[in-house]
């Protein structure tokens, strides 16, 4: 059972997340012969003030 965890900055729409989950699932089925109903996709929305690059919060860049 594949488990895919996607972490990205918040701001995507529900429809974008739905499409992403479908595309990732389809890729697992087509490339890795996984079963769609056993493929788990978790999307974590990260606020810009919870993510830093180069020691600076993205909300401050």
C-alpha cells in the first residue's frame, strides 16, 4: 500500500488538491502497478510562517 506525503505551501484550491491526488494516484498505478484503492495521498498545507529557507521564514521573504 503506497503512502505518499505531499508538503506544500498553503494556498491551493480544493480542486487543485483533488487533481493532484488523482494524478499522483494514477502515476502510482501506471508506473508502479499499485492498486488505486490502496494508494494513500496526504497533502499537508504549510503556512508560510512555518517554513524557512536559508534561515528566513518564507513569510518574511
